[in-house]
């Protein structure tokens, strides 16, 4: 299965801090070296898929700036095909404050250009060769959801820390076959929101991640592959406990992306729902024990 990742490249600056939240009047010393990476959700999903042997390509918009050139050079070095258009808003970036336990606060600069559309010539050649499309939450990417689902392709998306009501996420929630979402802001409404997505959107599967509490898969009465059918509780719900990371938590950046990539890779292998969810949980835990980057995502031999 060839996967096209739409959007979600950028530059991360990671600032280690002693604790979160930062309780200081006007300044604080960094708890370690400040580092800058080519990252963001689309990059991490692509790296996760590549490390698991899945053929992956990426289409995105970057700025005509040093950050954009750094991204294109990084993807060339990783051997991941990347097609880009120029955005006048510049390249996306974020500052991530990271505490010693791997928790983070991300300050995101989306570089939004109102009304922007990714040119057809940027993504269409990659879309034509893809069997699955992972659409990130990049604003303009919502306009590709319907086209991505044509020709027998399936679509996934990650709503990240959606609160279940923010309108920005609705097109993505209702326009993808497979939806990933963090439960951090959903709390005890997670099952309700997942079932709303299944009822009102095109999704057949919703994965709600919950960190140390594991992950839950909700389905619209079906399942991706037959062998998992007898594992579901009533109402199409499957729970997977968190995997043992096998080491101290270092960095939670990219953990959700690692889970999504491993789930998609397992799906590509023809595994059942339970195995897809289990492999996702293992990959997410693995990613937490390493700094985010090309070597921070699990490989098949691991």
C-alpha cells in the first residue's frame, strides 16, 4: 500500500524546562540544550511509515525561506518523496516546551494564508499512485478530503487534542474513513464523540488515544479485517492497554503520529483491528523513549 501524507511538515524548536507549567515572573533557564528539528505531524507519520517499510510520499506547502529549504533537504536525505508548493505565509514552525517526564506544551505558528489551496500539480501525481491518504489538520487540506476518497482510496486523519466541538476540526472528523483523536480534552465524552463521528461522518473506525491509559477503537458495526470480529465488546468498542515502553520516557513528541503510522502499516499488512491497535500502542510507547526524529520511530525488527 502506497500512502500519501498531505500537509504537516514544519520546524520544531524543542526547549527543555524543569517543569510545566512554568511558574516564573519573567524568565527561566532552559533545562538543557535548545534543539531545532524538521518535524510536525506529517513528517512524523511519514517517518513512522518509512521505518515500517511502507512506501510513503508527502505533498505540502512550505515557505520560500531557510526553513522550507531545510525541510526539502531533510526529506531528500531520508529518501521520502516530497512535492512542495510555495506558501507566501512561510514555513510552519512550533516551539515545544518539554519537561523531564516527556510532557510538552506546544506553541504552534501555522503561517495561515487565508483562502490558500494547494495547487493540483503539487499533489495529483502522488495522489494518483496512492492507495491510502493521510490528511493532516493543515487548514487547506480539508479541501482535498473528498477527492482523496475517490478511486477506491481510503483516508485517515488525526484530530490531535480536539475538544469535540471546535468547528475547525469538523470537516476532518466527518470526512475521513479512519479518524485518530487524542482523548486529552474529550475526557469522559470520548466514546460519545467517537460514536458521533461514526454516525454523522464517513468513518468506519475511530481511534481514541489516552497515553498511559492506552487506546480505544470504536467502529460503526464493522471491522477492518474479519479475525477481530469476536474481540469487540457490545457497541463496536475495542480497548488496548498502554504498552510497556521498556525504558524511561524521554520525549512525547511524535508518539501519537507513531501510533497512527504503525496502525496504518499493520492495516497495509492485512492484520485485524486488534493487531493494528496493538502495534500502534507499541509504536507510540517506543517513540516516547527516544528524541523525535528519523531514528525515533520503531522499525519492524524492533
